[in-house]
C-alpha cells in the first residue's frame, strides 16, 4: 500500500522540535491500522516513473510473487522490491507451479533475502535465498524457478544476511532458532563458522564487514564473519525491530533499533549517533528513497500507527552519548607553558647521561624488589600476615576495635577459608603491654570452625594510662602443641578519649 498524503506531525515528544532535531516530521497517522514488521516493509519504484512508494505487505510468499507480476508493467526482480526476512507467522507453503518440482508442497518458508547474480551487469536479476522449515537454504532463480544451490543447517533459519555475488563469491549468515548464527560460503554445503549467542536473536544486520545481532537480553553484539566478538552495547529496553540505515550521499551505514520504551536508536558500531522518541513502540523500520526524497524513515507502531520522517539535508550524525568514546575534555588543547632555560639544560643533561641514569634506575628497582621479597618472606616465616599461607590451615583473621575508652571492645573475626575441611584445636593469644592495658580474657580456645562461616571472638581491653598513650596489641592464632603461630595480626589501639576528657 502507498502512504497517504503528508501531514504535519507534532506528537513525538522531544524529537518533534524540528529546530533541534535532525529529522523533519512529514506524516503521522495514529489510526492507520497497519500491523507489520521490518521484513514486510520496503521502498521501491514499482511503476518505473521515478516515484518511490512504500509497500507494506503482510502477505504470504505465494501471494507476494503473484502480486509482483500483476502490479508491474514489466517483469521485476525480487531484489528491486527488497522484500527481506518475512515473518514465520505470515508464511505458507511455496508451491512451484512453473518448471521445477524440487520444492514440495510441505516446504514452509521461514525467511528470505536476495543475492546479486552478477554485479557487473545492471540488468541481471538477483537470486532469491530462502530459508525453509526443514533446515535448508535454497538459492533460486526467480525467473526460471530453478534451484541453483542447496545448503543444510543444524536448525531452522529465521534471519538471513548475504554479501557478494553468486557467480563469483558470496558469504551467507543465518541466525537460527537454536540461538546460533551459522556462516556459509559459496562452495560449502554445511556451515563454515558458528557464532554461539547467550540468548535468542531478534535481528541480524550486516554493516560493512560486521554482523550486528540483537538479542533477547536487550543488547547489541558486533561479530566478524569468522565469529569473533568485537563489541557489545546494552539497550535500555527490549529490542522489537532492527534495520539498516544507509545514507549514500555521506557513505554512512548504521543500525536502527526500535525499543519497547518508544525509542529508535541509531548506532554506528557501538557509538550512539541519534535517538528518536515516538509516541508508541516501533515495530517496523525502513529507510531509503520515498517519493523525491533520498533519506526517508518510515516507521509503524505497535498500535498500528504510521510515522514518516525525512532526514534534513544539513544533518550530520556525530558520535555522542556516554556509552563509548573519549570525553570531550580530551580534545581540548592544553595551555603548555614556554620552555625555560632550566628545562633545556635538564634535557641536555638527560640526553648526555641517559645510559647512566637508566642503569641507576634499574639498580634501585632491583633493590626495591629484593627488599620487598625479603619482607614478604619474613612475614611468612613469622606468620605476621592475617591470612594463612599454608594450605593445611586455611584461616583468615580480622580485628575490630569499638569504643571511646577507657574500656574498648576487641572483636576478632576468624574464618575457615577451606571448601570442605573443618578446623579444630586452635588457640588465640593476645600479647600486650601490661603497663598500658588490661585484658580479662587474653587467652582462650577457639571452637570448631566450619568452612565458610565467620566466628566473632569478643574480649574487652581496659586502658590504664591517663596520658592518652596507645600501643599495639598482637593477636596470635596457634595450634595446640605448637609454638609457632599459624597467623597473627597487629591491632593499633586508639587513644582513650574518656581519660583525656577527664
């Protein structure tokens, strides 16, 4: 169907302000009663008069092929109509009524796209690539209705993307119901590469040499044709539809995504270029030549509305947003001061004595590493670390001091970090300066430590000094019958604020 006559549209929220938007509001009809998908929406010069019209077809494949021949004054190629990826719910059996019986009546078409047969010949028709319910891909000649190639897949295809030409070399990507994307080449009967997704795909678009996949986890993923993941972008809402935006005048290719929150986001790779707000969630997108305008965006909404926007001729898409890219301050030029005489002399000295300075730096670095290794070895040998270094006694100790003084509460959190083995027969001992502190419970036994649980062991510390002097209390964890501690912790006691105030 062709769109109705254009009318002003001022109902798309913030994006309706044409002075600040990159788009002109050409037409809006909330009562159009159009329910379709991006796969059934296309722009084409059907009558050859130079007027490109939108064709919205919720038709079956058989009806679509018949309508092509009835509408056109001359035979048209399927590629010129660009019917892409028809929905499974709108398909029925394709019955060959012409020259070949290779496609049986029970064959159900699940998705379709077109593949150029010869790029050098402008008049050459395109091949029709069909994905069937019986896990096959068929390359057909739409004029002779003969099968040119047949490929098999492990699952039923639902989205197709092709590149190249049939007579030379082509690459075909098929997203299937099992959540995988399979890559096939011209001479391959079976998939050459496989991309495993973590969720079901909701769209597949090829942008240059990158496959952009939308998933049910509200995210966009970019893959190479060999299955390597390049990037991932998280969406603010569920993805309802996807399509390609191609601006030939500026050589721009980007991905349009319609979201459930009423946004249409345009991405080039993982960079956000533009956001369009609509009054209802968009279920189909199509960008191309409409009438006399080269850059027109046609959208249908969940409620059946029709929205047409025209890209301004002066509009330029610039990467923005906080998703990716360097901050704007990084591009600002710094006010670098002029070079002083001292700076120039220092530069000359470093240039002349560069080798000696590098050797001195390396010597100091080696000494620092040696001292750090010796300190670490000493801590391990004397069990000065709050975590056990041996696998036989996987323990962890953490101390907390509470209170203002002169009486403090000391809580020791002991944990068995092993996965399955309990620990039994441990002792806790506190070493302190008896002239400064008094502990009613400085030595006690530890109960059975169950793996993974945190055991708080509490005791009280009384400060005896009235001068506000503080010291360190050493906490040792020992095993019965052994003199060397398993691990230790040094608790820095705070000053007694109660005595200082008195």
